């Protein structure tokens, strides 16, 4: 539970950081790309060395690291793009509802036991996500294109794949601390190479301008980003809870903390529906935890 709690706090902190990006006019793409470079440095410091060598291409998890790296850079930017095109509410809902994908796979592929309490908790979690994310004041300013209609679905699937892939690789290949760090650093490295190559092209062609504040933003984002995934992997490795409980609690826990931070720090005004949703997140976490113990 300790690792899961830390992962929730750090994921929530990342969401808060993105909120400050808008306030200080940070270039999301530059900060996201640089954040992956910071993740590589952070992971190497944790491990005490840079673990990626030429021989890593022969490791069985290499192809999954490449896929994870592609998903990292794609989904982070997809979240930013979707928030601008279809709104934060729909984007947030699609991102958090993706919990149903890894939960289903954990049950069918890894034999995670389900109980009535756990099923009830997951159903309530889905309802809580919808209620907390709902915002009746958010306008639909224009008619959405086909691409904009597909964006939430693409985000839903891709976010679910990231969580599912994390569980699969952890369960199949990552049987030591060293391997876990190597896998993560390699995935961040792939994301950085892809993102930096495109960013360099944009800078050289004058389509973007470099600003030191984007470097600072990348550092602020990179350190918690690395540890949020690192602690999630540790939580999935822990025998305390099954992955079909860990992942939904992580998702709705992040939503709860971000919402509370918005109320207390940013003085956001929530509707009665939002508050009901926050109450349901607590109930869902409680039921999923009890259900997992009973399964």
C-alpha cells in the first residue's frame, strides 16, 4: 500500500504541474520531451549506473520497452491535444475509465480472483470518475470532427494498454530491482529519442523557439514522472493486493487527490454531482480493497 500511495500522490502532482504549465506559458511538447531525459538521469541515479548497453537489444523485454517508449511520448501529448480539442472533462474521463482494460486482463489472463465487493467497487469507481469529471459549464464551442470524436476513444484504449503492458512486463520479466529500473530507463530513453528528434526538427525549422523555462518545467515534471511509474511497478510486484485492485485504486485515487487539491489550493467550485463523485471514490477504494482481501 505504501508504494501505491506514493504512486497516487506523484501522479496527482504531475496533473497539478500541467495546470501550472498553462499559467506560466510552458510549451507542453518541449517540457514533455525534456522530462524523459530527466527520467533517464533520475533512474540511473537510483540504480547507481546507466544500465542500458548494446546487449539490451537481446533481452526478451526489449521490444516491450520500445513499445512503452512510443506509448509514453504519444499518450502524454495526446492528453494535451485532447484537452485542447474536446475539453479537459472528456479527456480526464476517458483517461481514468481506461482502468477497465487492465482489470479485465488481470482477471482473464492472470487469474486474479474477483468478489462481489470488488466488482461493486469497480462499478462505483467508473460512476465516480464520470461524476467527478462532469462539468456542465464546459462549453462545446464547435461541432467536433471525426478525429475529435475518436480522440477520447483512442486515449481510453492507449491508457489502458500502458497499464496492461506495465503489468504484463512486470509479471513476466521484471524479477529484480535492476531489471525493473533497466526496463523503465530504456522505455524513457526511447520516448526521449523519438521526442527529441522531432523537437530538434521543429527548432531547426523555426517552428518552435527554445526557452529555458521549458527546461525547468521538464525537470519539475521528470522526477515525479519517473517515480510515479517506478512506485506503480513496485506496487504491482507487491503481494499485498492483486493488479485488478491496484490499478483501479491508483486511477481513482489520482482523481480524488487532484480534485481535492483543486478545491483547497486553486479554490475550484465543484457541483453537487462532483462532490457525490468524490464521495463515491472513497467508497470504491474501500470496497475494492475489502473485495480483494475477500477474493
